């Protein structure tokens, strides 16, 4: 659910959206909190499931209204969108759910026109339920990209069961089994702002991704990152 400092939290998001977003774009995984965008921006909503399935997946959100997706697609791949077809992509609290963040970033940049904007809000793990988890290293992300995320998937579910759900002993494995069988969208990776900038620096220098960092701004329990396609 939304954090306690909601007004300032949403206000910073809105200000940065007003400063950086215009034209035609998409928002991935908006659920119940779509980003407020300026009048110069037109948004279509993308999610992997229709609303009834999303409600089954997130029963804890039973009392809020979900955004109805305009496009059903995997936000990590965006296979239905042509290269260079969008002015912006919004992906708030999304990349931490991705098995392969490097591949996800490549695809989100792929669909942007030159000069297009990727707008991301990312939770600061020190200020959320992820506080006891180890920060994801660049080496780990590199391995998930080169070898595929399946190799570390089980490790992530067990880490979540132990450090977020606080299961102990054999209950860790039972809880991980349950989450994995549900294909529950946990936070597979966690970052601080500094660690995330290190990840972006790696993507730009070692993976030759064509972007510049326009902004990184702390915002209550999250930080906002604005990337512009070079």
C-alpha cells in the first residue's frame, strides 16, 4: 500500500512528471496508483494480467480501484511495442519485480524514440520491508542477465520468505514453495539510490545502453530516476 508520507510522495512524482513527460507513452503496472501526468502527455496502461486476475494475485488490495490495462503485455519485454515508438515509459515500483533487470532496461529503452524518457520510482530498500535483505550487487544482476534469472529465482523466494515474511527453519522452504507456486511477484532485487546508480553506470558503460541520467531524486521511501534515451 502507499506509504505514510503520501502527499509529499505523490507531489514529487507529479512535479518530476510535469518537468519530463510529454507526447505519447505507456505506464507499466500502475495497479491502483497511476502517475499523474501533464496535459501534454497521453498514457496507455500496460499490465501482464486483466483486472480480475490482478485482484486474485493481490488479494491484500481488495479495497482499492485498479487501473484497467489498455494493453496486456509483459513489461519486462514489451513485445507488442515497436522499436522507437514511444515518447516515454513509466515503470514505478516495477524493476525490483523483474527477474532480469538488465534485459528489462534494454527493452524499455528499445521502445523509446531518441530523446524519449524512462521514468522510474524505485523503493529504497532501507526504508521498506526489504530493509533486512542484502543489496543486490551488479555481479548478481550480470549473472541473471547472462545465465538467465531461473538460476537465482529460488534463492530470491527463500530470501523473501526469511527476511520479509520472517519465516524460520523449515517454514522458510514451505513459504518459498507457496510463493513460487503462485508465481507471486516479489521484489527479486533490492537497491539503495547509490547501488542503483552503480547498476545504471554498469548498464551504460559495459552494456552500451544509450541513455543519460537526467535526474535521481529521493522521495520518502523511494527514489525517482529519469533516464533519457541518447
